C-alpha cells in the first residue's frame, strides 16, 4: 500500500508565492503538482507550517502479556499484508485495509488494534468502494511497526527487528493467520480429466498468499517451513499451499475468510 509523503516546505513556499501573484487554484495545482482542493484549502485557511510529530512513548514488548503477544503477532501479519503507518503533524496513524464483506475479520482486526491503541479505532468505508479502513491514531505506532516508511513496501527493504522475530518465532500461527487474512485466500482448485467413460471433475482446497514484496513473501514461506507447511511458487508474486496435510494444518487456525 502507498503512503503519500508529506508536502515539502519548498512546495508550501512555492504555493505561497503563487497565491500572492493572484494565480488561480487550478493553475497553481498544475504547476506545483498538487490537488487544486489543497490549494483552495490553503488559500482559505492559510498554509500550515511543517511540524515534527510528537515524540512517541517507549514500548516494552518484554513486558507484554500472553494476549498482547498473540494479538501483536496477528496484527503484524495484517500490517505487512495490507497496512501502513501514516505520519501527521502531531501524531501517527495505523491503517489496515480490509474487504468490507468479511465482517468477522474486521471485528478481529479491531480487537487486535484496540489491544495497543490509546482509544478504539474507527472503521470507515470510503464511498464507492468495497473496502474498509481500520484506523487508529497514536504517537507510538512507528515503534510498533519499525518497517514503516513512505512509498510502497516492495520498493524498500522489509526486515523484522529482534523483538519482532522473537514474537513471530513464538507465535507463528497467529502471524501466518494475519498475513493470509490480509493478502491471502483459501479457494477450491477445480480441474477436469478426460477419461474413457467421460470427463471427470476434481477439486481440492488450496491457500494462496500474494504480495509484491520479496521480503514479505520470504517471511511467509519461512514461517510456513517452521510449521512444516509445504509451499510452492506458481508465479513471482504468488505462494501456493496445496499439499493436503499442509492445507489441513492451515485450516486449524486460518480457514476461509468471513
């Protein structure tokens, strides 16, 4: 998921100069490369000054309870699959993108976020979309997810820090569950074999995990191997689990999205 970078002071200064010249919002937006609604808001309310975020409180994973560790392993999977940490003037936000049809998954995500959030997160569905955004504001989110940064995850290195490695090693099932529920699926693979007596259709369940980041896919496959789950890679961005015993194991703690 893409995280927009904050508009630089240079852009703010340029817009301020163009506004003084009486140039229209549309023309300023075209010259500078920002939305005209931003120019209008700045013309009306003034151009906000760049402010550094409030210093976050320190977190101590070594003091977490069993429930907190389990929830974090799951939440880390959700974040790496389809989440990001945003930077604002005075705080940060954790945003997890989910499909609106999976109400149970949304509830489970909200519960995990609430474990660490200073207040209950919001759940909003942008108009005209099939997705929801579970959003929580708090200054400490960058410490919970040190992998955060501007741009797309697959365009930068994604590595877990030591304390995250320890949690994933201790709770690999919850971590895989989060990854699959955010960027994976369980489906029936159907195919037909032509026999002498006629075509016969077969089907078997399989799991897919799809992610553009080589590093995140490796975190997924490494965790699968820890649990003895066999996997294959049918394409550069897809990991497949179709071995019967491996699917049965995943079914015990993942299952279909709902």
